[in-house]
C-alpha cells in the first residue's frame, strides 16, 4: 500500500509529470513537442522522462517518446482518479441532500454537471433556472412530489406549443385543486392536446424534469428547503431519468379535466 501511495504522490506532486504522461499515452512526442505542449524546460523534461523510463512507463521510439502499456495504464487510472475527485469537489456542498439512494447510476456521470445554488440575493435561483429551461424547451417530462404554481404557470403558458408530460402523487394534485386559480390553470393544461398529467398512487421522493436533452434534479433538504438544481446532459443520467419516468408513468392513471370541475 505504501509503495502504491508513493507512486500516486510522485505523479500528483507535479502537474508536468501528469501532463507528459497523458500526452505520451495518447501518442508519441519529441522532447521539443513536449516542451511546447507543457511549457516545461528541457531540464525538467529530462528529469521527468528519466524517472518515467526508470519506471518503464515510457520508452524511446526513434526521436520520440511513447508510453508503454503500463505507462498508459497509469495515465488512464490517474485520469480516472482526477475525474472522480473533480466530481466529488463539484458535489461536496450538496451531497448530503442528493437522493443518492434512488440515483442508481455512476455518480461520475455527474462530472461537469451545472449546479445552481441559492444566493443571498437570489434565494430562488435553482427554481428560476428550471423555469427558464422549461420556458425554452420543446418537450418536458417530469416526475415530482409537487408541481409548484410557477412551474404550472410556465407549462400552461406553453400549452399547444410544447409537449408536456408529468406524473404527480395524489397529494400534489389535491394541493393544486384546493386553490381556485391553480385548479383552473391545471384544468387548462390538462385540456391541451400537447399535455398529459398522470396521478401516481404513492410517494415520489424526487423532483426530476427532463427538459429536451437535459435532466434537471431539484435538491431539497429534510425541511423541504431548496438547496440546488443539478443539470446533466450525460446519456447515462438521461437513461436513468427516462427509465424512472416510464416506471412512474406506467403505474399511474390519467388526470381528466372533468375531475377538476368545481
């Protein structure tokens, strides 16, 4: 274990070492090319390449250097580790709120996700971000424990132009129906040919919206306070969201406009 950690430390302590190994794992380079790519001096490159040759990570090929099979293995493994740590840093502030027990995909797929957090001046920034996405989308599919009045307003305003599908628990429907203005807006949306709302007999612990090619997850704490919006366009995340939507959709019943009459 100690020897392995020593090798990780050896690479991690020098961004030039990491850059050179990744470059050589991709294709052969001369020392001049490596200097141009990395900005490292010839003296630094000489030490790096010597250390790599001692470890059998690189070999000379004519006037160039190339990574060996084990050098390529180390480069790829170190890149994977860096990607994992990059993702962890992005999610660190919200991981305690993420519904990870239901997010059955590799969290590394959230690398590069867009995370919108509340601020002092914009406490509702995560929701406003989602509303903007919805307002600009051609197709919206959602499964959520609630449909707030702002999301309902945007969906109703785009009815006839946007395909809108949502699966909601009965209690979310009841909350909308209890408000006369929201009930009317909900009825208008249900009556639109391009919209469909279904009622799920059970709890939906997530708030997920598939907006065209982007999956948006609204993240709340135990008190229901909005903590972040997480957007990803990774194919694995989209497949997860589409599969979840289909499961809730298939186990739900259509909401009819007639059931919303006063």
